[in-house]
């Protein structure tokens, strides 16, 4: 293919495409640019591997620091493991494109997106999503596309397409909408408690823009003389499948209609049916075609069994409007909550149960020095003062697996819960703590991410964090068979696994703070999305009511083991004085008081200690050091050294002045040593500050009341 360029005029900005220039050995590649942001996206297909019964799709997004004109830090001076933002972008690309590949496809597929250049106006993530669709089309991979994505922001009362970072930060909405020709296929959003109607309008606004990008991709393929590949599914011998269906269907249907069965009992009963089919196959002669087929394809039984269960469960919901646990379509499982479950060395804890899903969230309050600096991201100087981490151990689903570092799923669920909580946290100037919440999934049967949102709210209130409003969340599901559609409230594991949608919605009683929608079908109409959003509100409020019965507001007092923070503001020119040469002064204050001290560039000083008296002592010392001196001020000081003409006195930490020999007493002094010695405590008054900043002190003319006040302040500072 020769080089080809195309420019798409899109919402006042140009999106420029270059194909045939870069990565010629990739299956398909495109350089997609907007402003000074440029992302290279490739899609490559390899032959299927023997024994693979799923779509082996890998999506990787990577950032190069040269894209922002930076050199990596560290010993190696090269990029290391991808930062969290890159992992989340990989998921953002994966989630809308994965459902668009045919279900029968088993070839190895890899999509790689690399940001080669980036400015501060155009985020690369939505460009990468659209680029993945173009690269897939160019690679001639079977694909129910095209697909595209846009970001929607809300500035004032106006929606805008693909806002800048600054516009997202200043607005009340950060929404990514991805769509196919058949409808919306993925939604990801953070919002500042926006009403449901605003969210629905924003999704509709974004999908209209997505359709323009879809048409542009069709035009590109036509201009290149290429067709969008649509391969037919390979023919499969159904003899073995029919044998399994004949022996398993009635038994599976009977189990799915026993609504009183717990998840583990249902799974055990289904496994027993599967074993009976295995036994029936084993009884067949070795040369029987069914037994030969089962021996050749070890996974045929599992796949067919899953397909039977899926169809029967879905038919039961469509025809009878009842679910496998007997719930109505809009019914939430039983909810229970606890707070303060752990000792107060854990600053706050909340246990959230919904059905068989159980999440224990734990809150830790830290000092400003605990802030997370995102130094590896392309955008510099980003800091996080709220962190949410999500853990999913194997025992939560009754399995045994090696424990590993958090995977993409854990990072993604943690980020979603973090986004849901951020809008209701107190501002830094009112609550300067750094906050970390860790959600431990102890039992999983659907929607653990929303369970972690609820558990986090409980833990924050138990820790005494003055949140603006409590947040809850629920996950909605979908069963779509032809024109028949059923939206499910609070989906459990089997409905997520065998259903068509996982739509998580979190928010307060005022509005939505976060949502995430993933599909397993090629698209969903806006009408169904509206139904799901509104149905989620009722579920969210029901869960919130149960939470508030346990704890209805943040505790008035924090754990005695949480650090006490005191904040003062000093002149930025005084920062060097507080730190001292080589950090000597600030280290001395820390050693003397046991308090931790953090200083920001604007002169904000945060002092922390578990013992509040230690924090107050450090505060008094720093205030004394940075206090503007006035002639006539009286202090208690200590003689540090003596010279023939006077004595030097440290009257504030890091501040010395000299008492001239003539100012030691109201009579003639022969030798300085006759009046004071090194280490003596003396009461002094600031006599003058000369034009070089030198401080001259005196012991003369000090009123008894001034002396008493100075002694009292010195006692407090100690």
C-alpha cells in the first residue's frame, strides 16, 4: 500500500490520518493525529494456535517520554513498567473493540498503540481507540466495525467534544463514548453528581459525533479501494453438540428453575450433570464418532455446556421475567453493612455485603508527604491525594491460584471506585489529609467494583472524613434476544458471565459520580441505555438507604492512631530558614518534637503527629522562626556564644541576635562573662534590626508583664 493521508474535519478540529507510511510489516497501521498529539496504532493477526477456544486478543498502549520532550529518570534512563494511566488506556481500547470480533475467531490478535507526540490540548486515549478500529480494518481482520470513540465534557451548560485537559478539569463531566454502527458499545465517565438526564443527553451527544467518525472510516476504506472484511463462521460438525444437548438440557433447566439454590449448590448440581454426560460418552464404543470427537476436542463439552446454560437462563428471563435466584428483574439482593469492624489502628473500616458479594474496605489517613506523585506519566506534576486500591484474591471465588501483583482488572476496578468517590471528598484546604482506601474482595458473586464503592463510603465515614455526601453503586445487566430486551438490576456472577452487558453506575442521592458500561454485543440503543440508567438510580438509592442505617454521617472524631495535622502559612521567602542548611533546622525540629513536617512551595506548612501536643509544639517553633520581628518584642532565649563585646542569644529556633556588652545591665559591665555564660537562659528585647538584617538585643527596659508573657510562651513552645 502506498502512502495515503486523509483529514477529517471534526467538531472544529482536524483529525489527520496517515496510512502506508509507518510499520509496513504490521497487519494494519495508522498514525492518527490531532493538534500535536500523534498516536501510532497497529493491528496484527497470527494463525490460530491448537487447543485455543477463546479469542486471544492482546491490547497494549504505551507512552514514550520523548513524546513530551522528556528523558526518563532512574538508573536505566528508559521507560519501565507502564504507569497506571497507560494500563487504563489499554483497557479503554480493549473494551469497545473486543465485542466486535466474531465469536468464532480464534486467531491471535494484537493491537498496539504508542503515543509518539503529545501536547497539553489533545488527550491521546480516544484517538487510540478510533485508531485501533482503523488499524483493524486495514489489517483485513474479520470485524463488525467500524468503531470510534469521543470524549464529552461539560463546561457551563454546554457539552463539548474532545475537550482539553484543562476543560475536563474545570468542568463537571469527563465522559468517553464508544460506538459501532449498531449503537453505543462502551461508556466510561466521571461526573460531579450530575442528574441522570444530563448523563443520558451527554451519551447521545457523544454518539452523534461517533457516527461521523464511523462514516469517515468507511470513506477512508472506499478511497483506498478496500472492503471491510466479513468472514463466514467455519462449519462445525454438530453431532457431539447434539448428543450433549439431548442429555443435559432438561437437567440444566430443572436446576436453573430451583430458585432457592445458593450459588455453590447450583454450581455443584451443574457439575454433576456435566459429569453424567462425561460418563455417558465414556460408555460409548471407542470407535463411536461422538466419543472420537470428544477425545479430539477436550473443550467441546465445557463450551457446549456453557452454551446450553446460557440459552436456558436467558430464555427464563425473557419468557418468565424471573432470574436464577428467583428475583424480579429490578430487585436488589439483600444488603447488610458494618463499620468499625477492625481495631482503630486501622483508621476506618467498612464491610459491605450484597448477596454473596462481600467487600471489606479500609481507610488510612496520611500526611501531605504521602501524596502520590505521578512522575512516570507524560503529564508532569500530577499528584493524587486520594488513592483507591482494589484486591481480588482467589479465595473470593473459591479457587486456589498463586498471588500476583495487581492485574489490569484490579487496577481498572480500583480506578472506577476512585473516580466515584472523588467528587464528594473535602477540599485540601479544609481537610489536608492524604487518603488511601483499600478494598479487599472477600467473596465475589457480581459487581465487586460497586461493592467497593459502597464499602469505601462506609470506611471514609468511619474514619471521620467529612465527605459531602455518601456514595453507593449498582451494576445493571442486559439480556437481549432479537427485539426482546430485559434490563437486570444488581447482576450476579452468572448473569454477568452469560449476559450481554455490565453497566456500573455510582452516585449520591443528588446525581451520578461515575459510570462504566461494557457490552458483549455489537451495540446498544440509546433508549435501552436510558432505561438502564434510570433503573440503576432506584437500586442505588435502595442500597444507600441500607448503608445510612449503619452510619448516617462521618464520625466527629478520628481514630486516636490517625495523625493530627496542623497547617500554617509562612512567607515563601522563609522556607529556606525553616529547612536550614542541608535540612539541619527542620531535622532538628522533627527530632525535638517527634512531628513530621511537610512544606509546599507556596509556603503551606503541614505538621503531623499522632500526639497532637507534639504537633502543636512544632507549630509554635515554626511560627516563632518565621514571625516578623518588631522592635520591642520580648523573648526568652539561650546564650549560644560569647565574644569580648557581647553575647549571642538564640531567642527563636534558627534566629540569633547579639546583646552588646553595654546592653547586658543598667550598670557598667567589665567582662561579658561576669553577667552571662553559655547556656544561660535570658530574657531579651529586640532593640533594632539594622539595614543588613542583623538583630541587636537588649536586657534593658523590659516591663515585668512582658517578661512574664515571654516566659509563658516559652513554656508552651517546649
